[in-house]
């Protein structure tokens, strides 16, 4: 099963994220947990979230880029759900071997993220990559949909199709 942990504070304002979810949520092996719908007061049901993660083979963190990071509720979700003794630490095996895929949308184009001597998303992905490694998960190359505000429809469609294709064959990564 694929679990998409979706974190967008203003989901109605995101045409691209809506399209991404529409394209993949009809798959029988996909479950979506929309954090801002489930927890508008940031009061996360840790047990429910851990049960959802336990059922998944692949965990997808899908969200818009917020100041070169993730929205605050997703950060809180990771802090609360990936607990010591469950996700990491002595005897913790809940996440071991599961895939972790970062699916992020950006307002800027690809060139916007060529920051100084640190090209692309490798620097921005480091905290999530390190989390995956620390929890004994398989880190998969991120899916980045650039230009969510301004890219032409054809470019966005191609990027969304790439996301769908990655989910269809994620075990081969």
C-alpha cells in the first residue's frame, strides 16, 4: 500500500496538488491522509497516524514548498508520529525497509533552486533524507513539480504524469 501524507494549508488554492492527488487517489493501493483536513487545530492522533504508516510499504510526503521547507503541520506530524521506540531507537522497526518519497511542488522554476554552490534539491532534501536513513527507510529520489503558479499546462501535465509513473513503479527505484 502507498500512503500519501498530504500537507497543504490552503488545498483549495493549489490546482497542481489537487491534480496530483486526483490522478493517484483512485488507485486501489493508495490511501491519502490530508493533514490540514484531519487536524486543523494541529492536534494529531498519533495512534491513528502510526497505524496508517504501519500499513504502508511506501510513505509519500506531498506538500508545497514553504520557505525552502515543509508546511508546519507536516513538520509537527513527523515530530509526533516518528517516535522513539517506534520509528527509531533500540528495537524500533515500524519504518524499517519502507520507502519514503518526497513529492513537493514549488512556485519557482527549476533554475530558481540552483542556490549558490549547492545545486538543486539535494540540499533542501537533506533533513528528510536524513530522517529516512535514521529510521531505516529507503530514500527514493524526490519528485519535484516546479512552476506550480506559472508553468504552462503542458509542462505541469508532464510533471504530474511523472509523479504518477513514479508511484506506479516505485518498487523498482
